[in-house]
C-alpha cells in the first residue's frame, strides 16, 4: 500500500495571545520572536494513523509525506520522516504563494497524481493556523475519491478502510472504498515521539522538491492568482477585560461574595 | 442589493434544527428582498418545512435514507435545489453536515467556501464572511472571487426570528441514491438531561483539576445551581486525558455554548477554548494563576486553589438555594 500524509507547517498555536501579532498591511501573522513554527498537531496525528496502517500491512507498504510551503517546511517533513514515513515531498514554488484552500488542494492533488500509485491520503481535520478544515475534502473532490472526515480510529482490510468518526453526540463507523481521503482528529490519540536514532535516520531519507511545472500546473491557476477566496482584512478582536476579583480572607468569604454577585445579576 | 440565499437545513428529531432557524434569520436579513430557500432531507422534512420562518421556498424530501448523513447522497439532492434557486449565497451550519457539505459543494459548483463564519454581510451585492482563525486569536474577513459564496456558520451567530411566515412554495427533491460510504455502526454518547448547548449555566472543568475524580465536584456545582439549569462541560485537555466525554468538550473543535453564566474551573482560557464560550453573557473563572488568559474574558474571578474554593462554593450555592 502507498499512503500519503499531508503535513503543514504552521506558527505554534500555543503562542501566548500577548505574543500574537498581525501585520494588517499584508493581512498576515508576524512570526513571534523565539517561537519556532511547528508541524500542525492534527497532521502529526494523521501521520500516526497512516504509520499504524503501514505497520499492519508489512514491508511492501510505504508512507510519503507531502508538504506545500516554504523551504522551512522541510522541518515538518523531517518530523514525519522521523516518525517512520519513508519519503518526503516538498511543494515549493513562488507560484504557490498566497493561495487559498482550493489552490492548496489543487497543488496537493497534482502531486498525488504525480506519485501515481497512492491508495489513501491522510490529512489533519484542520490546519491549526487558519482553522479552515476543508483541504482534505477538496482533495477528495479534486481526485474524485471517497472521503471520511474527523476520524478517531482507522482500520484497513480487504480493500476497504473503516473509519470511526466523531459526531456531535457520539461516534459512527463508516466503511469506504479505496482510494480515499481520511481526515484525523485529536480523539485518535497522541502521535509517537521520535527518538534520536530515528531523527538521525530521517536526515538520510530523501525529500524531493516539485514546483508548478514539474506537476504540469499553470502558475496562473494556483497561488494568489488561482484563489477564489480572498482575505480582505485580518485583525485581532478586542476583548473587554474588566474582571472583578472576589475579595475575602478565606475561600468561604470569596465564594460567598461570588454567589452574592451572581444572585444580584440574576444568573443563579 | 437583493440576493437569493439557499440555506442547507438539518432536522433534529423530525423538526428543523435550531441552527437551521438561526441561518434562516440571517438569510432573510441578507437577502434584501431576494428569495430564501431551505433544503430539508429526511423523515418529517415536509412537515418541518412549514415551521421554517424566513424561508420563501422549501426544497424537501422525506426519504428516511437521508436520516443518517452521507455526503454524496445529500450533495446530489442539494444540487437540485441549487439549480432551481440559483443562489448568490449558500449558508450551512458548521455541523457534521456542514463540515463535509461546505467544501464538497464549493468544489462541485466551482466556487469557494469560508468555514465556521460568525458573521456574513451583503456589501452592495458582494458577500463578505468573517470568521475567527488562529485559534480565535484573530478574525478574518473574506471576499469571494466566484459565485455562489458559500459559508458554514457557527451556531448562535444569528438570532432566530420570533415571527413571520413560512415558505409559500415547496418543491420536491429526489430521494437518496447510492452512496460510496456504508455506515456500519453508530454509538450515541450518553448525555442525558440538559444539553450544554441549551443550558443557561455551564460549569466547565479543565486540566488544572488534576484528576478525573475532581469532575464530580464540577458536577456538584452544577447540581447545586440546579439540574434543570446547569450542565457540565470540559476543556479539550481534560477530554484528551479521558477525564470527561468528548460530547462535553467546549471550544473550537468541540461545542459552542452561549449560556448566561459560564463558570470555568481550572481552565486556562486558551483562545481555542474561548472560541467555544466567549459568547457567554457572563464568564467567571476560578484559577490559581493571576496571569491566566481566562481573566481577559471574565466578569468575576476567584484567584486560588480550586480544591479550597470549590467546596466552599458548593456550600454557599446550597445555602443560597435554601433561601
Ligand atoms: C486547533 C486546536 C483546537 C483546539 N480546540 C480546543 C477546544 O475545542 N477546546 C479546548 O478546550 N481546547 C482546545 N484546544 C487546546 C487549547 O489550546 C488548550 O490547550 C486547552 O484548552 C487547555 O485546556 P485547560 O485550560 O484545561 O488546561 P491548561 O492550559 O493546562 O490550564 C489549566 C489551568 O488550571 C489552572 N490550575 C491548575 N491547578 C489549579 C488549581 N489547583 N486550582 C485552580 N486552578 C488551577 C492553571 O493555572 C491553568 O490556568 C485546541 C488547540 C488547538 C491547537
Ligand atoms: N500547505 C499544506 N501542505 C500540506 N498539507 C496541507 C497544507 N494545507 C493543508 N494541508 C492538509 O489539509 C488539512 C486541512 O487543512 P485546512 O483545510 O487548511 O484546515 C491539514 O491538516 C493538512 O493535512
């Protein structure tokens, strides 16, 4: 089996709100000093899901990790290689810049078609930067493959993939034919943590780079010029902080003060 | 400028879901005299359509095959409604249905979707969609280069219309055809009684509780406020640790709640958590960290160890209830 993991490098979402800054002129996030970008967490979990299937299938299976991004995205690729993926693909081209979810899916789909023999693609449920949660589904439409989103568990058998999905109030197990796109959620569990020897081994694995022309893409169809959705304004919302702390010498007094406030405000 | 709007509705126990009614309210103000269509699929759809205040036309099919959501079947039906209503804007809830239909429909119609929006405006005929991003640290307003503009909308972004008329006409959509996915099993979460989305008070526990057992104290707070008023939620960190069920998770990847009172105990107030509760009328924190992010959103707070504060609070709440 050939499994693909789509991995995106993003600004660390645990950046404290005080260090989170926006450049309103370019509608972009200013990298917080001293905080390195990371592999979007759900993509690490997607990699874990793909690797477990690979391991259950034995030696002739492989996992390829694909990332569209700047040269720095190699770090995200290396991380998935250290987890156990076999090969990496970096999709880096000026023409890809400034794109939306649609052009991202278009480029990823072109890369997957270029690889040729892919059975299943694993994405995160959403990239933890823009929080869109649509590239996996757009990819399945681009490729005309089946899809199952927000997976908590994934199993493979007899040419079908069975996915346990998280619903609003419960779970559902669906079976879908291959090829398919699966998006993975945090309920799946933690991804494995690579150890030093694996990190060293990852350094030796190949990362192939493709640009628009390698994938037969017209530069005007991708990136900013191919986008259908445009960010017109990016800003930090105001929060009104007028917190009133409950005074008191003992927890009892503080609790009593709070209950009084809540009663006065008719909240309880 | 008048716009035709199509709302992809959902049924909840045979009635139009609350979010469907919210979307219809949003649609009628956006439409500016244009048509407002609503699609409803599944058993009871035609009768539920009559309660869709704000809609001018309903597109329905009562086929119970639609009761369990399968994207490909729904997309085929929705394609029919799109063809006959030629919408400028399509609104869908940010639900299990919307998370899948939004992107797939956008692709099939050669257009784009903005996911998880909290406000939509009609700017002289151009649709603008605003949504939180970067875990709630930022907001982005989008414009569309293609039509229709599609948006999935976060729960409670519009207020339901109190009065008005339902759809004047109803059109029949085709019944469900084949699907590439088969549903093998479903498992309902056992959340009995008051749901967190509906409760006027939500008491939420976080990782700072330190252990699963401490959630019984959170439940005690809720019980002291009243089982008919208060429900219990949890942060993702607490859910990921297995301390509380995923159905109770509040936040960006959990549920959106807007109670009158949101009491966050040992919750840091990370932006992704606040994404699910910042619309609450009054937020109260109990946290031992003076610098916790929760204070940026709180009206009242107690700084201290919950192990001391919570038992005292339960006692005071019981006293208050006794009066
Ligand atoms: C894409 C994405 C989506 C996410 N979605 C969600 C989501 O839907 N919901 C969600 O909740 N999170 C979500 N998160 C995670 C979020 O970023 C935080 O990690 C999480 O909310 C932290 O949970 P917490 O506040 O319970 O834990 P912590 O951040 O660990 O905070 C614990 C708090 O408890 C306090 N505390 C500790 N001990 C005590 C004590 N004895 N007494 C009083 N106070 C004490 C501490 O001071 C601290 O403030 C998401 C993250 C990402 C990246
Ligand atoms: N630039 C990218 N490179 C590789 N994968 C991506 C990229 N952008 C999005 N993805 C994949 O699509 C998922 C959903 O992204 P999004 O729709 O942007 O929230 C992510 O979790 C990744 O698996």
